């Protein structure tokens, strides 16, 4: 066996620095044991421990066996008890040499070239050999021969096996030789672990992996060195290979510290670190200090403050100074207070204003706080705007208002002397003047109809009237009833009795004085016939009066018209003088009375059979003439579609087709066709034209002209800032012209709003959506009022909201709102204010401010449309007249209310307006006059052709559409347009050069 000993010495591997690999821990290394290994061999003459030296002459232990020549070998060698140290999987690395049986002298007989490795798990040292479990049969990759011995070539084999899962404290290993020639040079047993690690300020302990290869052991790290977890505790995952994988979360330095070179260092004085997310200590913001190291926040200097919600990086701030430039504007018993922001805002943006209202007591007896009855719009405290409306003050009273500016730190600055600005005002509104005359109307045996006129000086909107009455000589007991109208029937009276009546009005300022006493007597008991006779006398009298009124009104109207024509020629403007209220009544109530030369609207309700009304005003169209091509909108009754209409003998035109969806009730059918009965009565370039109806087949349809650009509000929103002022005024002129026509017809629209105006491809605007109450039901903007019925509050005049007084004058109010919508490109009137607040604000004289970039002249017109007194509002003919004047003289639109920096065509426009002011270009009227076609000026305007630029685009087709039907006239105008185009092109190219 000496040759084997020799070889083991030669086979020794190079020393390997295993312990340096921290993820591998040895449980046994036969080569590192100094003395005897003490392993047990059985039988004694089998495995043999032989001490050797390695190449550095360090002693090592080997076990050898080589009983190849003998039969029935079964030599066991078992190790000492090996503690697992908690490892569940261990690795066994064997280094050995094995003799090639073929190279043995004397034949291979019983020679083996393998040996077996076993293990036995146990919690104590007690060894039960019979319980050994086989790990594997180990064969050599390379065996050596006699030849190798001669060459002294090393043939050291290394085999590694793993073992697990282990669950006991320790185990024994055993090697079984069945007749091979082996030298076991080293046995190393080790396990793998994830070694202690510090990563991102978190430390992770030594961790033993799980026994299964696919399992990861999650380990929560501990933040070290003044650090804390950021969001969640840091975690790592230990793999079976002893590698740390998948880091989650991390530690960061705690506030007051910052990370420098992997460790947390305290913040210096004057610096702070408050948030875990920030990386480094920051310098204290202005007006704050950190007097100690490690500050997590800086404290404010004296006189400066911070609130909890201020970010730590924000400077310390202080309360603001007093508001500046405060002014008051007294309007009856309301005061509008306005001021500028303080010079010193204290360094904050959350500036708010508080108002303290105090009433000056008579005779200088001091001041008392205004009671809860005084209203502040939008509120008294915490105002963010620099204005407030104070309403419901007492009339003819002195008030002192203190305006105070506060900000987020005012509460903290208790020592800070409050700075106010004082405004002293005197209100001037009296309650309404007394009602001067109360008239008696129809008198019955138990009732008297009363009527009276509004007080001469209402001093505000009259909210209601109180009627006080009592039987003459019995004034100790009286009755009070209320009315919103200027008439009422008092019932429950005694026959043949004299009653005293007094009426007084109430405005937001309170009640006026009662009128003087009026004495009226009820009728005596009458026989039925005499009462009927009386009734018929009254009826005849009323009829006569009506006829007389009609004639008078006819005269008045024709006078008004001719006056308008005159004013059209001479000058534009409108008088705000009171109009005769009866005239309006004639328009509004008496649809059937025809004024000379003016067609009048007939309420379809006057027809007993609604179908008859439809066919009187609308042409029946055969459904085969219509093709539906696409859906363009949704109406209340069904889809709105478009497509061509081919009527026999007529040009094909594009139409909109409103359909009535299947399953309708008779009432719905009537309501649907109602609109056609109204629309069919109109014929005007700015009113949507009815082509006809389909009622004889299903679905029932209403066919109107097609408006390519859909509804005006959406169209404007889509094209924000894209039009010139003249184009916008042209659109408004069209709407006003349509409304003038409707009001002349005696039709009150009630729902005039940009959403109910349609726009065609030439930007011509046409009024649509007819049908009175039905339309309002259909309008999402319409809200129920306290008196019932739906009203689109934002667009409606106060008297129509308060007591349903819908007239052409209330349509004018709505027109003013439409002007505002147009000039602000579809902005929602009163923005997000609630309907209730809108009503209140309007009642208290608040009006929409001028839209950005809106010419002042147009805003004045809007404001006139919003006159509280409806008789002071302009009439539609006056509005058309004024807009024509603006179009003819664009420099009148030069001055803007408030200009913005928004990029829009207005910039181009200013230039063109300026240009027009310098070298004024021809107006449409002047151009048509110059070619002797002046008679068409009005038609051009109505067709939306308000500038020469738009006219230059016109075709013969457009001319026909406008109403120029004579071929000769068409030719003349087209020739002039062509010349105009040539001229414009040449001017443009000059500009370009
Ligand atoms: P209406 O039921 O009249 O409110 O119509 C519903 C929608 O259909 C409108 O908002 C328009 O967008 C569209 N519409 C109605 N009539 C026409 C028309 N004559 N031309 C183009 N679009 C229309």
C-alpha cells in the first residue's frame, strides 16, 4: 500500500480560501483537523487512517482501503457526529483517488471501482449503523493506473452531493467499500447561508436558506445608524444558493439627519431636515432659524408664524396689512364695497377679507352691529374676492364698515394689531312709494275685483302687494291678503256692503306706506237674469274696448315702425322712455288681432284640433322624398337626423329630420308637432325654416333646413377665440333680427339662449326651439320655480321669474345673456353659481361682468338689456339698428372692457379695426349703393354678410339664398364681387412683398 501513501501526498489540491466565501460554512473539513480524525473503521483491517503532509508539509489525514485482491469486502468508515447548526440542506464534497482495476497486476477478480456513501440523522451521538440511509454510489471520473504511478500524474476526483431536508441536530456520514482501492483525501461538509449584510442603512442577519431550491426566505431588515424605514420596513430574500435577492423598501436617515457616505450625519445649525423623502439637510427658509444641531424643523423669528399645513420649506409669514383703495357704491339699500389687496400680504397667498358692519345710531349715540337681517353676497367672512355686496340695509341710515384682511396666520398673531380700513356710507333707498289709485272692477254680491298701478317710485323690484280691507265703520277688525299681481278679486264679502280697501307694495327694502282709503260697495242680491244681462253688457263693452285698443295700437305700432326706419336712416340709439304697457299686452295676449301690414303669430292652442293647426301651417311631405343619412343629435322625442330632401320640381337640399320615436302617446304626437305649427308660421332668414312634416306615415317627422354648424353654444366652445369681433357681431345681428321678427309677430320665445340658436356653414345664426312650455320642459337648463313651471333661470328676466311676466322685453333680457355667451365663446352665464344665488344676485342689481376682450359698446348694450325696468330695455329693432351701426363703423368697437392675453384672432382684429379707423373701408351698404343695388343691403345683413371679406366669398347660389332673384341683378353683383376679389388679392400681394 506504500504507493498509495505516496500518491496522496502528491494529489493534494491547492489550498482553497473557502472561509472567505461568507455564504459557505463548513461543518466538517477533514483537512483542517490537527490531530487524529478519530473516525471509526469496521472491520479494523479495512479503512486505515494515514497521516500525510501536503506540499507545504502541513499534516493532513487520509483514509485508505485497498483490499482488491480479497473476496467479500465490506469495509465501513463512519465519521464523527456532525452538527447541522440548523442547516436544512448540507453539501458533502469528497476528494479521493481510485485505482483502475484493469491496471492491477494479477487480474480484476473482485476489484471494484466505486464506493457507497451513507448518512444517518440523529439528535444525539448514539449511532445505529443499521439505520444508515444511502446517499449515493460514488464512482471516480478518473482512476489511475500503474502507468500513472510511474508518471506521478495526479488523478484526484472531486464529487459533491447534497443532503436534505435535514431535521435533526446532527448526522453521521459513512463510506462503504466493497473491494476498491481508494484513498479518501478530504471530506468537507458544508452548508450555504445568506451572510450578514448592511444595505441602504438596513442590516440583515445571517440567514439559513430553506431546504427547497425554489423557496426564498424573507427577512426583515433592521434600520441602523439613526435611520428609519421609508414607507415600509426593508426586506430581502435569501435564496438556497446563499444569495440575497429582491430587496424591498429601504431605510433613510431620520429627520434631523442626512446620509453622507452611507451613514446618517446630524444636520448643522441653521439647517433642518423634516421629511424622510428629502435627501439632505436644507437651509432654514426666510424668517426662521434652527439654533441647535439636528433640527427637524426651523422655528419662526419673532412676529412671524407658520400654520400646520404650511410646508416646512415655506418661509414664516405674518398677517397682512389693511386692504387699500376701499370704495363704496350705494344702490338704494344695498352697498357694493370694493377694495384692492393690501400692500403687505405677509408673504402668503391665502389672503381673505372679513367685513364688520355697524349701524350708526341716530344722534351720534354710538354704533351697533348690523343684525342677522343684513345679507352679504357672497358672504361676510372669509371673502376671497375684493368686493362684496351688502343688501337689506335700512334706508337712509349711516353705516360704518370695517374691512379687514386676514391670512392663514392671522389667528396665531394675537399680538399683531389688527389693521382695518373703514368705510362710512349712507343708504338712500326708501320703501316703495304708496300706491296712488285703486280701481274697482267687476263687482258681485260677495266679491269685488280690484286693480291698481305700480307705485310711482317702486325703489326696487316689487315682490308683492298687501291688500287690507274691512267693512266700513268696522275698522277694529280687518283682513290682509297678498297678491303678486296688480289686480285681484276680493271674495267672501257681504252683499250691499261698503268696504274700505288699502294697498301697499313690498320691495326688498320693506313695505311702503298703505295707499289712501278707497271705498267700494258690493252688489245687492240680483236675479239670475239681471246678472246675466249685466255680464253681457260687460262683454260687449270689453269687445268694443278691445277693438278700439287694437286700432290705437295699430296706429302706435305703424308709427313706431316708421320712426325706426327714420332712425335707421338718421341715427341709431334707443330711448329708454316708458312704453305703453298696453301695447305689449296687445302683442302678448291677443294673437288674433292683426295690425295692418304685420303678420301675427297664431297660438296653435286656439285650434280645437291640433292636427288642423299643423296642416294649416306645415306642408305634408311624402316620405319617399327624404333619405336619412346620419344621426346628428338627440331631441326629446327622438333622434335628429340629416339627409337630402328631393321635392318634385325643386332643387335637392340638405335638411334636418326630427323624428318621433315609436310607442308615442297621442299627447306626445301633438306636443311634437306643436313646434312645427309654430315654426311654420315664420318666414325669416334668421328663423329656422320649416320645410314640412311627415304625419301620414311612421315615424312622424319634422323637416327643417339643415344647419351645418349645429347649436351656437357648442360651436363657440369648439372655436374659442377664432372669430373676429365683426364676425361675432354679425352673428348677434342675425339673432337680433330673428328676434325682431318674432316680437313683431307677437311671439314671445321664453327660452332664448345660445343652445337654442343654430349656425349654418356661412355662420348665419337662426333662432330655433319653439313651443313655449313644451320647450321649457325639454330644456335641461329650465328649473322649477317656487310658483311652479319650469324656467331657465340664468337666461330669464327677473319679472318673468318672479311673476311669469314673459314679454318681448323679457326676451330682450335673454338676448343680452346670449350676447354675453357669444362674446365669451360659450361660457356658462354666472358660472357655477346656484340658480337661487343667481336670482338673489340679479335682484340685488348684480350683473354679469363684461367678457374678456369684449368691446365696451357691446357690453353697454348687454347691460341695457338687463335693465330692471323692462320698459327701459331696448327693443329688438333698436338692437338690430345699433349692431348695424357697429358693423358699419368698426372703430366704435375698438375700446374693450378688459383685454386679456389670450391668443386669438382678436389680435388680427385689432389691427383690422385700427385699419378701418384710419382708412375706413366701404361698408356693405356703401358698396351696394355704389353699384346701384342698395336695395339689397338689408337682405345681405340678414343673410349674415356683414363685411366685404365675407361678401368676397359669395357665389351665385349664395346670392339666390340671400334673396337676390333677378338674373340681371345677380350678374351685376357677381361682377362687382369678382372685381373686389382681384382688388383684395392685389392688396394682399403688395402687403406680402
Ligand atoms: P332639438 O331637439 O331641437 O334641441 O335638437 C337636438 C339637437 O339636434 C340640437 O342640439 C342640434 O345639435 C341638432 N339639430 C337640431 N336641428 C338641427 C338643424 N336644423 N340642423 C342641424 N342640427 C340640428
